[in-house]
């Protein structure tokens, strides 16, 4: 039985960048629905006792298990998304170790933001923009719908949800403004450091 993770901050804590109303629907309705659907789909099957990660890798690319994959992956993706955000008065900065990897992989922190924003805007329709590692260096990538780095043998370090439900109440069609606001103000650099 999977349960909806606890939100690591108050529903209002990401304002003005992400409104309480967006969190109410995004976490309380969308994320909850993925968890509920997953529980219904795996009930009584051999997947019932597996970890989310195992369910994702076992069902990826199998059309007959697409519903299970989509709900497991979306549960997992949202767990990372909320964990990657941190409300602070002064935006956090990366640790020396993370910054060095960013500089090696992208040239500079600004260049990393440019690259991440580029893939976030390039994704046509629903999906995710990610910072990932292959174990040695960092890269950005985009995935469509529920797909995620696990199916590409990469480890997610930061997730940015670019489904319209993630920003439409606050930014309407302006995905770029949402991406800018998150990257400038809400990145939980501790999460990235701890998961390197
Ligand atoms: Mn979402």
C-alpha cells in the first residue's frame, strides 16, 4: 500500500512563486490521485509489495502495463519534485561540491539554469525537466508525460514538473515565468547535495 508523502513545507510556504491553491490541487488532488490509482492497479498482483522504483523499471516500455507505469512514475516524480523545493527568505546556494560539479558539467551556475530552462520549454505538452547524474557527471534532460530518468539508467537530482497543472493557476500559459521563478527562488540545493 503506497501512501501520499507528507509535504515537506506548509501549503502556503512557496508563495508567491507557487500559490497555496496550486499546491492544494497539485499535491492534494493530482499527486493523491496517482497514489490512489497505483494502489488500485497493483492490488492483488505481484507488484503490490515492490518498491516504486522496481515497479517503474519492471513496467517501463510494456504497453499492457502502461497504466501501472504511469501512476507509479508520477507518484515517484512528484515525491522528488516536492523534495526538491524549499521555501526560504533568501534563496539557497549550492554546496561547494555541487557547485564544482555544476561548473564542470555546464560551465557555470547560470549556464546550468539556461540549459535546464531550455529543455523545460522544449518539452512539447506534459512532462518533466530534470537534473540527473550518470554517476560521474551532471546533465539536464526532459521526459514526456510520466517518463523519468530511472528508465534511462540515470539518477534524478532535481525534478521540475512542467505539466500545465503545475503552473496554470498561477502563470496560465507562461511556462517560462514559472520555470524562472522556481529556478531563482525555490531550489532545495541540500536535496541535490545529499543525493549526489
Ligand atoms: Mn504534477
